[in-house]
C-alpha cells in the first residue's frame, strides 16, 4: 500500500478515536435501563416522646446501633419528658444534660448491650462526677463528688449515659421518699401518692418515662417497694453475685426497669458469679403463698386479691400452689434489723462532726435519724453478733423451706401507696423521740425505735426477709386497685435461683399479666437497607466504594476499648466488721474514725449514705466496724454508731468480696472486650479487602481514559510518515 494511503488511514483512525472520547464525555448515557443497588445507609427515625417512653432500653440501644436515632436525640427526648414529668413527681434532684451530651459524643460502640441509652442514678450511694453527695442531710447539701463510683462505672460500661440523679429519703432510711432536703417524690400514677423508698426517685423516673432504666439499691426493700408502687419490675438479686455488690450483708444494687427483657439483660451482663441455670421447664413447680404479715400487721384486700389473682394464673399454667406460713419469728427479725440500722444514726453524727465540727443535734436531722443515733449509743458489737447469728439461722430455715416450695409468693407491699403528705410518724412517737436521750437502757431506746417505725412497717412487712437471708426476690407489676394505684406481687427463691425468678417474671409478662402506666407500642422503624436507582455504572461503583470505606473507618473506631472497669478495680476496701448501708459508698475507701468512748460498734444499713472525699481525708482509717454504702460497697467505719434503717448487715469479709467481685467483673469485661476487638478486626479486614477491590478500574474505564492519547500518538506517527516521504522526494 502506498505511503500516502497509510497516512490517510492513520489520520482517519486518530480522528475517530478522539471523536469517540469526546462523545463519551459530553453526551449523557440514555436512561434506557437502571440498575437497582442496595445501600447500607440507614433511614433516620424521628421518635416522638410517646414512642420513646414506651420503648425498652434494649430497643433504644438497637436503634442507636443501627444509626436510626442518635444518643443525643435520646438524651433530648429524656429531657423533654423530664420537663413535663418532674414538676409533677419530683423524681430527679440533679440533671447534667451538657455533660451527658459531651460523654455521648465521646462514646465508642464496642458492642455494649445498652449503648447510648439514657439512665438516672440513685442520688444516694451511687456517686457520679459532679453530682450531689449530701446523703439528704441539710448541713451537707453543698457536698459533691469528684468521680464516678463503682456502680456508675459498671452501668456506663454497659453503654448507658447518665443524665441525672434521683431523689431518696434522708440516709435512705425509709420506705417512702419524703426528703427533708429535696422534698417528697410522688408516683407518676397519681402524684398525690408516694413513689416509695428509698429508691423512690428512680422508680418514678422510670415509670414516668424519663428513662427506661434507673439504678436502685435495696437493703430492706428499697428496690421492690418503689417497683410495687410505680408498676415496675424490681429484682433484688442474691447476695454477692452482681458487680459492685458485697458477698456479705443485706445491701444489693440493681436497676429498676419496665420489663423482663431489660431486667434479664441487666442481670446477665452484671453477673459476676456462677449461679443455677435457667430451669428447663416451669410446669409442675410447687409454689407456696401467704398473705399474712410476718409482724402481725394488717394486709389490705387489694394485696390479698393481687396474690390470689397470681395463684389462679399459676394454677392455670400447671403449677402446684399451696397456702403456707413462713416459719420465722418476724418480730424478732425486725428488732434485730433495727439494731443494725442504728449505724445510720451513728454515721449522721460522724458527718456532723466533719462538717459542723460538733456532735449531732436533734434539729439537724429527721426524727427517725435522731432516734437511731440515740439508740446507737447503747448498741454494742456483741448485740450485733447475736443479730447476725439469728439471721444465719433464718437463712437455713428458709433454704429448707425452698426445697419443698422453690417459689414463695407474697404481696410486695401490704397495700397501695400512702398519701404524699401522710405522716407515718404519729404525734405520740414524735414526742417520745424528743426525749429518747433520757432513756437509760438499750432496750428502752430500741423499743421507741421499733414502735415509731411500726406504722411505716405495716405498709411493707414482706421485703426485709430476703435482705437478711441474702436470698433473691422480685416484684412484678400485676395489680391495679380500683383507685388506679399499682401494687406488686413478690416471688422469693433460694440462694442463686435468680434465673428461676426471671423466668416466672417472663411467664407473667408474656401472658399479659403486667399492669403498667405505659404499655409498649410497636414503633414502625424503616428497614436499614433501602433501594435506589443509579443513572450510571460508574456512579454506582463510587457510592459502593464510599459506603465500604465508611464502614471500614467505623470498624477501626470500634476497636477502641474503654479502661473504666480497670480503674474501678482500684477502689478496693478493707476493714473489720462491715456495716452495709444504702448510702453513698463511691468515695474510695472511706473510714470513719471511732470517736466514741468505747470501741464497740453497731452494724446496720441505711438505705444509702455517702461520705465525700473531702470528708474522708480528715477521717482516720482505724475502727472496729465498717459502713458499706449500698452503692459501691465503699467502706465507712463508725464506732458505737451504725447506719441505715431499711437495709443492714455486718461482716469483715465485705471489703475482700467487694475487691474480688470488682476483679471478677474486670476480668469478665476484658474477655468480652477482647472478643469484640477480634470480631471488629475481622470485619475491618474484610471491609478493607472489599474496599481495595472496589477501587480496581474496569477495562472499559482504562480504554476510555487513554483513548485521546492513542489518537495523538497516531497523528504523530502520520506526521513522521509524511515527513519521511517528503524527504525521499
């Protein structure tokens, strides 16, 4: 072929290649066919306050994890509800929205079961950084905490975000929340009635929908009583099996919740010990029941009816039910209980000396606290040893009874809640308390304590037994009175049979036996995956690559593991003769020096007491007894002074068990964290591999990209041919 023809062919090919490139760039592809792709961009959901109130903590965490809602939005919803409800109930005493939002922004999703869910901490014994640490004492209202205590840390490790503190009675000493410092807390069902105590603020916060879960402590019913009077689930676990709980004494810490799903998840995630497995079959289990008060006080028709309704339901499900009597001297049990509770009065005197630089005066505290303080002056270590010995006997008696009746059913409370302004201290006993210091013997002073408390005890005589024996109990919300006030039923079981209680709770809930203020709504949430059409293949691939890259970055972020549990293990404590109290224990090892004239001490448990870190600095570390708050098992050591009225217990091993439990929890957390990291790394590697593959160019893309250069090359070659031809001529 002549050279001239070669040049013409080369020029034609070059022009064609440039033309093809120009056409591909400038002319859009006709939308004759579209490809359907799946994106993993979640559909955002705008929850209403009604939907938020009705949902469980488990469900809310699922929405956060799927990025359908944000933690910040849940916090905002919680405060919207609180703005409406708290003026009615007075459930919260402090809030921390700004700090909660800051903490939420710094959270890393490591698979925590309650990731991003708001929670309220009990204001007594469950210390949070910057929170009130007054113990409900007016002269300590300025005291705050500089760190998060063990209970707060354990719940934060589960993913919760703390938004505030709940109300409680002074030192946690009562079964109602009638704080002289913060005011009373009313039930969301009817604020003219009590929310219970001592975890009354927590109960009201959950029942009103401010949060789905709130922390509580229980040394004589302080979780179960608010559960009964607010229509909630209230579990008091076996002694020493839950993170932050001592292996001795009466005080346990555990959250209040609306349903069995959250209660069970909380239990399994906070569990630090091996316990009995979930029973394979509940059918045929023998249930003993009674509606007789263990101290001979009246029991209302409502309480009796609640139990009989439960008995009829159990019979219909194949259980064997039988009315029984509890073979325990309830009056003797409660006399010992109050002797141990005198530790609360002793602690109040210690705090007065720390803050006011003088001994306690009658005008400084509630009359109940004053009576306990005066009685504590005459209660000695030997007295408390006798009390503990009897409690051990009662435990053995009950363990034998549980072999015949694995479940024992009673009312949780003997009646619906008392009125908000109803005084449970009669004028007669109020007058006796004013002159209690004139009585010369321990028995005389303890009689005043018991008698003045009897009117209050008549409302809640069924709850203390489980604390004194260390056995588990649960309150279920199955009854509402004609006056539209809730009342719970209580199941008790043998030590470490907590899962049996959880299963019986599920049975009642699944069969629509729960009666609650807010029922769960079916919230329609868009599916995470959605479909959309792509106009060009290249656009689709770009979106896919971007999505994979985003997932990879998220996976890398998730590999960060929190060290908070390791920090909490450093809060170890040790002392002789532990005195458990539902008081604020979070302030690392707290020791109250024994300033009294003799070295004997009385044990007891207030419903919550807290000694601030500044107070601890001035206290000495030597003493013959220790006060452990219901929160973190922090130890406080008084002398002839004790603590707590509804929850009590003594033992020298408390500090060791608290330390070992924390260690167990830390180990468990580390194991879970390692599993999470391993899983996240695998997902991360897979995503990175897919991401790399998605960036490989297609053959068509390569041709289109380099087509103009080919055209220019051909034109150059044509020019060379033309020059060579010209030169030959």
